[in-house]
């Protein structure tokens, strides 16, 4: 019988692994992701100042005491708009410094697993490391369950039917853009809701989609919340929150 360890495989020295840890529940990790979390020489993760880091929290049941870790602490997160020059300067410098720290470990022949919430190639900080390090070091990306997939599953909400088109929109878009994009798609996922919840709710209403929209907060986590957007009255949402608008396509 094939063992779980042989299915998961092992880590190679000098390789960076972008490990998708899924939307919040450690049980949603793939075999490959779980195996690498256990076997890499160093586990690296991004975190907001003063917090554990959501990706590390998800993977924590798989981390043995004393495992070497590299904490990569953001200088800013949502305190400054992403378009602000100060944000771009601080985050750009942070990504360069983090890439240099990872490169030093890889040059020593260590395998490094950089944890990524959801999927590493979907709105993830890992992509900025991949862009900087892939010309010099071998990198393996381990896909993960996306946050939106975890959320629509927990909301019991099939998102696309038949020939429905799906738009994935950041809530950071201005209101007019959101309305325009929502009017031109069959189904939508609005991510990065957070402090933009009030604006997002207005845009969804203006597009005539409020009655279909569902607000999901911390999907798959222990404190998740699922509620119709029309009944969600707060001006701001949680950092890990999104709005789902299911399509109404062909049903047989």
C-alpha cells in the first residue's frame, strides 16, 4: 500500500517551495503541501506586525516544536492605500529584503517552504518572491484551495452554472468601476472587502445584484460568518472577507 509520505514526496535542498495552505482549515491542505511543511529545512511565512500570520496559523498543527522558521513581517498592510507612494516604497523595500533573506538560505543548500494563504499564484505575496528569485533558484509552486473556493463551499453556494462567466474583482476598485464590472458578468467574487465593505455594498446594489449577494467572513475558519449582503449592515468588514454573487445559468 502506498504511504502518505511517499505520495507527498520530499523536499530538495536549495529549492524554494511556495506552499498553498488553503483558506483557513488545515485539513484542506494537499498531501504535497502537508508533506513539505513537515520536511523543508526552514518554514517561512508573512505576517502583520504583532500577529502570528494567518498562513502560519493554518499550518501550525503540522509544525513540530523547534522547527527553524523565518518570519517575514510586513512594514505596512492596510494602514496606507496601496496606491500611495509611501506604501509602494516600504513594501518594495520589504520584498527586496525578504528575497535576499530567502536567497541566503537557498545558497546554503537549505530547502525553504514559504507558506501562502489560499493559492500562491492568486493575489499572494509569494508571487513577488517568485519574480525575484526564479531566475537564480529552483522553485516549486504547490497549489492550494483558494479563499473564494473555500468561501463559496462553506456558503453552500454553487458559483457558476452552464456558460456563466465569472469575474474576480478587488474591492479596492473605485465604485464606478465595480458597478461597471458587475453589470458585465454573470457571477462575481469581490475580494479585499475589508474597509471597503460599505462601498462594495453600494456598488452591488447599483448593479441590481444585492438580493443574490452573500457576505462571507473568515470562511472555513473557526469564527466564520456567512450572511446575505443585504443583511450585513457594518461599514467595514473583516480583513478576511469577500462577497459572492452566484450565476444563474443553465440548470438541468
